C-alpha cells in the first residue's frame, strides 16, 4: 500500500538516491559532464525542497514530486518500482491540489512522455533548451486534457 506524505528533514539522502537511480535509468541522453553538473545542483536543493513523497508501508520513500503551484517541477520514481502506479498516485495527489497541472518532460525521455500522455496530459508546446539553458529539448504538457 502506497501513501503520499510531505517530505521531512530525514528524507533527503533517500530522495537524492531515487533521483540518481531514476536519471541513470531514463536519461541516457545526458552527457557525462551535464549529468555531473546536474547531480551537484540536485544535491544542493533537493534535500530541503518541499516534496510530496510516495512511501511504502514502512514509510520508505519510493518516489517524489515537486510542485510549484500548479506546475509539476519534478516527478521521479525509483526504477525498482516503475510500473507499480507510484507516479500515477503522485500525479493524482497533485490533481487534488490543482485540478489542472502543467509540467515539462525531456523530449529524449520517450518513456516519461508516454506516461504523461497515458494519464491524460496533452502537449502544448516545445522548447529547444531545458530550464538551465542546456540543449535538451522540453515538451510542455498540460493535464488533464
């Protein structure tokens, strides 16, 4: 049984680990230098960010989401738990807070784009660069359709 809760101070290390494993499993398009730079940025802000966590019965985080108002800045699930409804549960929680959400997904991450479209997001645009100005195109999404 998965439950959703706000992150706490002690969750930081586990959340960074989830991010690393998820990125390693899904972001093979990143250069080694960009992967290292992004890792440093993530380690600097993620542990103290106001996250929503999907946790198991033992309160172990399995995935997380970062919302900025009605924009989903991040959604990552530990790859060992992909396909178990964790990402969908986090998005469903976000929809209870904001009936219409926006998010961006790397164009090269076809698995993530397909996930969002499967649960009701539609494409609204595209940017040639990511939010940090790197040459990783983003697909802009809005949901539910």
